[in-house]
C-alpha cells in the first residue's frame, strides 16, 4: 500500500472464543453472531467492499470451520484467505500469523467484533503522511470506562493508553489500524502476544504510534449489553 490507488489488504481478527457472549450466542463464534438476520462479520465485509479491498485474511480459531463454511473464499469479488490458530495466539499473534499473506508495505488490521466504518482511504492517506509504524483509528466518547482512554499530542502521536477503570470523556482505541509490515516484523514479537499491550502500549510515546480521530458510529459486541444494541445500530 504505497499510495491510495493500491489495493487494500486486510487482516481481521476473528479467532476469539466470545466467552462473555456465550449466554446469548450459545456456542457459535462471535464473527457469526446474528444481527438482523446476518452474521456480524458480514456488516464488516460489506463496509470493506466499499473500498479497493483486494484480499481479506481472516485469523480464525474457535469454531473456524463454521466461519469458512459460511463465507467461503470470496466475498463480492474480494479474495478471502484463512489463517488458523491451533491454540489462542492473542491479538498480536493473530496479526503475525497472517503476515505471510501480506504482499504490500502497509495493511489494514481490525477486530472482528467491532464495527467502526471509518473512511479507510482517509486513514491510509494520513498514515502515509504521518510516516509512523502504526496509525490507530480513534473514537471520541463520553464513557471510556470499558475501553480505556488514549492520549494524543498535537502531532497525532499517541503518547499513552490508559487503564479501563478511568472513566469520562476522552478518546478510545477504535480497534482499526494501518500497520507498516516492516515495523511489526522488526518488533521481534513472540508468536503468542497481545497487540494492545506488547505493541501499542510498548511503543506509545516513541513517535511510531499515530492516532486519527473519526466520528463514525462505534460498536463493540464483546459483551451482551452492547451486542443487544447492534440491532438498532446496524
């Protein structure tokens, strides 16, 4: 992804167990959580299909066969590929596991249980201008208690990620990232790791982690209450 005309490669982290949603989802993966008759992941794929997306790599684990069976290898002309986690690798491990399918310099990565339909071309353009290792899509909210807050300086540098118990009006991590492949490879991460703690928090304040604020609707279905809201949002 060297310019805005290059096709977008995407990694979606869809390997989570969805433990907190089991009381309402039974035993299906979060990616297939039904919202108005369609799997939650389908809303994400439809958003990605609005852009010049050429391939999507789904990092899958729990009930992976159900996801593969439902979506197959193509969605609206976009190639779907799958990387499997024999055991949970964490968010960082899931991204590392997908790098073998990434051919470009930069790629988009996102959580499969979050819907935050930002302007991807704008995010890419600003990522390239800022010349950081990772650019995070941020969301302004009146209640950052569940997610933790993010501190950004005047140069779009993320300087700190704060604990989830801090509440109030602030910016939060929207779970969407443009990542420079070389940067993530040079971090020397172990195969099992947390992208949030071992990359974002570790490199915050170094000038390598940038943040861009978007006003789009933000939805995270990780807990039952927010999953219930999905019907009115999507």
